[in-house]
């Protein structure tokens, strides 16, 4: 049996429970991992409220002979009776299925105290059966409420009383006594107390001497109606737990589906927002192009109005004279471009002549070098004129944009 230090308080109790519940391997306690924290909370709350009930680990032997190490709360439960508070010794065993199923509670009398029989809440084996244990509901039921219910029901009908020891000097007593069992437990009063004249009885063997719990035998006086009612309640509680578990799994699956749909909707929302932004940018670009088209249309309409009557008055006109540069930059660009293209044609002709042997090679190189030099200067001039035209066009567009704004 492992017991926490009794004089160090709640801190050592918590450390003890954390240590024994966190063990792994063969020495681990046989409780489910998902309820170990709840077991620890139940025992800590019980020891804080009832310091006389301290958690321990001990060997428990089942009716089939199996021995397991379990947690227990060993101590006393206060019981008010006749204006005096007595302490009832009990052991609360936390079985393997705790807290989904109720613990086993036994009264643990000393050799000079016996179990009162019959008692509605305690069987002759010492097992306690109260409504709180029969109606145990996980996870709301706990050990602290259990101890309070034990005190309440024990006060209604005390389960223990002391047996009278033989007096070596008997004296005459009333031949017709009317004794009544009176509780005698760990009373806080140390003075002598009057005990009823109860003949000595053989004390039954304690079911906790070696940790073995004797199998509970059905009592012949148990009401079949109460037994049927208790079994029906247990069946209903088990069915309710099963329905709650299946309903919880169904709801969890539905929630997972909803979370998945929510994630898909958020992804689609991002895609739609990105598409809207792209369409807005495209709309702005189209509006700018529309402004350019309108400005160019205005320029063409103005040119047509200016030159509409000239065609009838000019008669036959040379094609080369049909186009006239509108400004000096355009005239210079036209001259540079035409000269560049002419040089390209000349170089091509010289290449063909050199290949056919009509032009000596040294003369070919001299002419190509001269034409290339002239073409380089023409292209440089075209680049400078083009930059100046772009700058002038930007300024003109800015001025016209302010006119259409």
C-alpha cells in the first residue's frame, strides 16, 4: 500500500496523485487515460473537504481471484447523531471503470464495533448501498458529494454499534430491560458513555484484512420490486449513455463536414475577391485605352476637316507629295527613316554584286564601310528624334486629358 505523507497537507496529496496516475508500464494503475485527470480532481477535492479521507493505493482482489492495484480513500466520514458528531470508518475503492461507474464503498469497523443488521444502507458484508451510488451519473457525480450523502444517510440509520463486553463483576439489572442500539464510534468526547445491555456477539471477519472483498450474497429480505426498479434504472442510464455517445459522434461528424465546407467557402471567397480585383484593373486599363482612342479620333476628324476641300483643287498630285510632315521633328524622322531604308537596299544590292563577281572585293568593302558609317549616324538621329516625339506626345496627352476630365 502506498500512502502520501499525512502531515504535509494538500500539496503532497496532489503530488502523490500526479505521481501514481502518471506511471506507465506494469506498475500503471488500470484507469483510462482520458479520465485520470478527473480522478485526480475528485480525490483532491475530497481530501481538501474531508482531511480524514486520504487517497492511497492498495491491492484489491476481485471475486474471481484477480488482484489489481487500485486507488482508495481510507478514513472516516462524519455522522451527526443525537447532537453529537461521530466518525464512521469507511473505505472508498475506485474501481477500474471509475468514474464512468460508481466506486465501491465499505464500512470498515474496528474489532469492538459490529455492523447493525438489518440496515437499509449497509449490507452484512459491509458494502454500502445508497441512492447516490445507485443513481451515479458520469461525469457530474463525484466523491465529495458521495461523502456528504454518506453522512446524510448514516445519520438516518447508524450502520455500526459497539458490542458489550462481559463484565467480570456482574450486578443485578432490570429483568425487563428495553435496550436500543446506540451508536458508538470515534466520538470526540473522551468521557465514559453508557452502553445498552447487548449480549456479546461474535464479530464477523473483516472483508479488508488482506484486501480481499468477499462476494456479495443476495439478501433474502431484499424487496424484488426495489431490485427490479434498480435494474431498470441502471438499464435506462446505460441506454442514455449509449445514445449520448452515438449522438455526440454524429454531431462531431456533422461539425467536421461544416468546418470543411467553411474552409472551401473561404477559399472560393478569396478566389472571387482576386477575380474582382483583376477585373477592376482591366476596367481601368480599358478606360485609359478608350481615352486614347477618343483623342486619336478627334485628331483624325480635325485633319479631315482641314484637308477635305484640298483634294478637289489640287488635281493630279504626285504620290510622294501627298504626305507632308506636320512638324520639323516628323520631317526629320521621315528623312532619316527613308535614308536608312535606302542604305539597306544599297547594301543588299552590293552583296548580290559581290557574290556574282561583278564588283571587286576591295571596292565592296570600301563602299559597305562608308554606307554603314552613314547608316549609324542616321539611326542615332532617329533615336533622338523618337525620344523627343514621345515627350511631346506625353505632354499633349496630359493637356487633352485635362480637357476631357
